């Protein structure tokens, strides 16, 4: 078990001179305050004060005093800072002056919903699959210039094989157990998967992985981006999330040997809850203007609100059951993308699933046909709805959904809607290259 004294001793042994105290703003951006070894003991005991008024979604000027309390279990030496002046990181929880957790801290928001699940006897496990692109730089500038021309699982055209190996090694040094890495469908697109587990740990790992991959790409003079749709006409980057509920004794509560899909009634209700709330969740799971350039029919993008096992056009997929692997029975939500804040994403996903369980909801029958081939009449006949077509549409759905609002909390909900409405307005009034090419000469 980690204690403050054991972390101090470990830091001495590691010869760590600096410590990045990391936390996340509501958009999922990793923020950091750096201290020296001489301040580590005080930081572990009393926290480190900072001004929260400059952090997106945190506080107004007159209530800006906050402090960071390091989670000692997250101590890791940062491998690309392993020179003479080693730097370690600690992920922190944000507190307000009276010592209480800050209600707008994304990590706390997830912890709060996880506590609700635990009161119901559930432990929420997630396994996100992050896709990303590697682009070459052009005279130091970043453009969508693919690093290679490889395709799905390619090797001969995969120029990033060594880059991904270094990424995996760096991830493991940061405490993330990578399970597989491979080239994805599009040129210069890749995926690295890590071990499935407790949602708080996987949220921490998701944010850690994103800045780790960017740092390793930089060593090769490449730019790693998690932008959902950086290139028109090809596959975008998603973050499919595998999910299940376990009990405190380690039993998978999603498994039922007598069901065709090996799913329990609890699993079906959990899925139904997510399918009911997914339109509002989209504002969190697909949080940028660009997210909705990915969420269009085709390119394996899941836009139709239905579930299936074989059909990859469905929003939610049930991976096939393998005999003897009851613990691996799970559902996979396919609409999130890697620009989301993983703490908020997992919080709203769990809250929606718990709502389905509380109300004993049941999903409609699975749709194993390719939904992309359905016309509007067929979609209406099967009562298959679609995700919002834009960030603005997702924001409007979020404004109607009290369950998802409750998961976020009043302050974060209001701050998030304000920030995302501004993002949409900035995009809405911007004149794009497409418009210039289409209208300038013809009107």
C-alpha cells in the first residue's frame, strides 16, 4: 500500500527532482503545476494551492482559491524526462478551501457516479480503444500530411512500427499495460489498446496515454493527433469503449449462460439506459465541431441508435462470447471519440446505464443487418433513431436530459454548455474554404 512516506522514499531512490501535479479541466486538457522535491512532503500532506479562475469551467474570480491533493497511487517517473533532472508526475484531485472536493473537478464527477454504482453493488469497468493519426511536419508547421500509406493491420507499408513500439514502452513506464497496437484503416492512422479495468484508473490512463503518445511522436518529428476527422473522405478516429459491471467479489454481472448473447437482464437494462440517453451524451462523448464530421453514415461510423453483435454499423455492439471467458462478456459503445474528457465520458455513460437498471428498461431487438443500407422508410419502420448531426444538435439534446445533467452537476453542466455553445457559434460564423470554392465564382 502506498503512503506519503513510501512515495518520498521512492522519489529519493528515483532521484526525481521535479514533480508535475496534474489535473484536468472540463474539456479534458491536462493541466499541471510543477514543484521541487523540497516541496513534495508538504504537497502530499497539505496539497498545493492554485488559482482556479483561469482554468476552463472551474471558478469565477471571487472564488478562485483551490488546492491540489495528489493521489499517491499515480506516482510515475516520466520516461522522456529521465535525464539528470528527473521529473515524476502525480494525478491530483481538486479541493476548495474548506477541504471538500471541488464539485466541478472532472475526476471527482466520475468518482461520485462510481460511488453511486458501488452503493448499488456495482463496480464499473471500461476499456477504451484510442485511434490516432501520425502526421509529418512541414517546416515545423502541422498539416494533415500522412506519415505512411499503410492500411488496416498493414506491416509492409507501416512506417510507424518503431514509433508505436516506443509509444508502448513509454506507456508501460507510465503504468499503462498495453495489450495490442496496430495500423488502422486510414493512411497514418493507428490504434493502441490497453488493459480493461476500473473506470477511474482507465480514465487516468486515457489522459496519460494521450500526452505520452504526443511526446513520443515529437521525438520522431511527428505530430500525433486525436482529432476525430482530420482528412476528408477517409475513416475518422474513434474511441470505442468496452464496458461491464462487476460485483465486489469480482463476478461479471453482465454474464448469463442461458441468454443467446450471454447477456444478463442487468446488462440489457444498462444498455437500454445508454441507448435512451445517448443523444444527450453525444455532447460529452463527441464534444467538438469536428466530431460530427466523423459521425456520418459510412467509414464504419456508428450513427444509428441500435445494438447488434455482428453489425458494426450499430451504435452498440456485443463482442462474441468465447467459451470459458465469462469475465469478458461486455458491451461496446462505439460513438465516443478521443477528444472527449474521459472522466466526464465515463461518468455520463455509467449514469445512463444505472438509470436503465433503476427503471428496468429493455432495449429493442438487435439489428444485425447493415443499417447504412436502410432508407428512411425502413429506419422509421424499425424505429431506429440517429445521433445528432452536429455539436449544436447534441447541445440541444443535453439541455433536455436531466439524468445526464445530474451526472455532470449544475456548475459543470452550465460551464460546459456555455463553452460548447461558443465553440459552435465560432464555427457557425466562420467562412470556410469549402464555401469560398463553392460560392465565390458562382454567385
